């Protein structure tokens, strides 16, 4: 029989349906996935050998879980992915506010209905997509919001006294019975509200305005929190910590490759942008390296963290910068430029928390420095290293490029220059072609101009050339010539 065609308690018993707790449900479905070799948390990158095994062990142990980590570490995504481990449908007593199991009712409404109608008790089916509840912990959350309160309007309409438990209006947690319930940013929940969760987590009863109801709620709790030293807004009270089975530490991507996979998956780009803008692989690496530099920067509060959302929004801004330039030029195809990275500064400044020294420098300057640091870090991985100390007159791989700028006094690279103008300007620096042919002979032709610009930016970062920003673009000059012009 099609499962959704089962409409009564009698039919449910006739097919031999057996109910299980949500923790057993998650455990059994996880066991099957692990045995079959299927990925359990698809779309979550970088946690394969760290967070996910710990999360799987917690589910197999039937634990409530606290995901502890800095912002932008996929804590909520992991919680939402757990829905996929639930059965596709479960039955509940039709009309029940708290999704009563027909074979194991816990509310007065469901018990009375089953006594009245017996095998003819109507049942409905709840899809797993409807079994996820999420609440952001804020200081204004009340016990009534989460657990419930006495409803005077219900008492008046039903002509019941306040001593009757039918006057209770259930809060979010009882209504999420047999579901996954997530409380995000748990430390922000006031201590007295955290205390109200004790009985639900341990004893399975709820207390509302003097009513002590023995309601063994069947729930999977998942909490998310930032490390306690990150915020002074609050902390998790110790007895509540004691009642949470597993605390799992999340982390940021540990490699540029993983960070790229996350950004490419999460960035909201449409097909027209992908067709319009060609993005060199190096550009993607620079973008991700910026976040790695930010997490190590002395100007940024590392206790606050640098969210993976920074790379995602920066990539969206980067693509839009190139798209806008192409639209203004009236072309239907363009290649991303390193100078387009000025367009990601707003995405960086809005995502980092600066310490005092960073505030003194200014958010935009810090963002520009991060771009430079990312280029400086990646430069020696692709091209010959630039030594800090060089012998006077010694020939280096970059000597000819530097001498070209000394002889030609540099050039201006405009942000909105057409592709042809951009290419012609870079082609004038003929030593760059020699450099690419010698050290990057396998470089794709489509990446050549980006790499030429990358070399110039790298030489700037290593103090071999000078780069100045003006309203319409950048000016590249010989380092010493720029000093002379200032005298």
C-alpha cells in the first residue's frame, strides 16, 4: 500500500508499522549510508577527516550536539543536512499540535482522540522537509516562545479554568516534537532561558506556569555557538553544557583548493556571467588566499574570525566588476584582470572586524594590503623567488622588466580600458613575454595577460616597482624613478 494512503490508526497497525525515536531514526539511516559508501553530508567541503567523522559518531551515539566554531564555518549547513538522514515520511495523529506518534501519543489531545475513535483515529503524514525547526537565540527570546504559556483566550473560549492543562499554548520546542530543533548562537540566550532547557534535555518533561507535564518529547537538539572568548554577550551555562552529549569543533578551510570549492559552490552567479567572464585559475587562488591572509593579519581580530562568506561575496563582486566593464565596452566576452580586484574591497571591509591598529589604518587600506599579501604569497609558487638581498649589479630573472620601466617611465592601466587597449599596454612590456616563455611555457594563452599583470603586481609587492592608485586606474612606474619624481 502507498504509505500516504494509510489514513487511520487501524490501517497503520495492519501494515505492521513500527515507530522509532528520532535519534534511532537518524542512527539507522546513517548506518545504512555508511555501509553503502554514500556521502553523508554532500556539499560540505573540508570536513571529511575532521568534523564529519565526529558528527557521525555523535549521531550513532544518539547525542544532542553543540557545533562550536567561528562565524562562516558551515555550522548551520551541517545541521540542515541532517534532515536528509530522516525517514521520508512519518505518521502523526491528525490535528495534533505536537506531531503525536499514533502508536505512542503523549499529548492529552491525541490520547483522548484515540480513546474516542480507536482504530478509526485519523492520521496524517509528515515529510522530512517539515521536520526542521530553527531559532536564532537573541536576548528577547522568552520561555513562552520556546516552551509555552497559559493562553487566557483559549481558556475563555473553551470555558476552562487555569488549572486545566488544555489552556496551555505550546511553544516552539513542543511543536517541534519528533523533529530536529536547532538553536543558533546559544550563548546569546539569556541564562534563565538556558536553564529552562534542562528538563527537556535530561528528564523529558516540560514546565509551564505551574503545570508539570510528563511529556517525553522526542527530539534531536543541535546547538551552534561561537567560542566563548569571542563574545562578551554571554556564555553557555555549565549545567546545560553537561546535558549536551557531543561538542564538535568546526574550522575554516585548510587549503586554497577546498576554499575554492566552497566559493564556487556557494557564489550566486547566473549563466550570463559565466559566459561573459573568463576567470583564470590563478585569480580564484588569489581570491581565496586573501581570506587566509586576513585570518593571520595583525589588523584583524582573529577571535572574531573571517567568514567563508567573505570569499563568496568577494567572488560575486569580482565577477560583477568584470561584467560591468564588458557591458560598458559593449563586448560579449572578457577575461578577468588583476586590476578588477579593486572591486572586491567593499566585500572585504564589510566582513572583517578590525582591531585598534586596523581602525587606525582604515578598512579600505587593510583590504588593499590583504590583496597585496595574497599576491606576495602566491608569487614564489609560480615564478622564481625574489631574494630580499641581491648583490649590486647582479642579473635576476626580473632585471629586464625593471629596466624597461626605468627606460620607459611606466604606464597607466585604466579600470575601464577595452580588452584591446589593456592587451596593447601589457604587450609593450616585451620582457614579460620572455619571462613567461622561459618560466611558464605551458601557460594557457587565455591566462597570459592576467599572468603578465600578476608579475607586475608581484614586483610591486617585493618593492621592485611602484604602483599608484588614481581615480580611473593604476599607474606602474620604476621604483627609483618614482622617488626622484617626488623630490
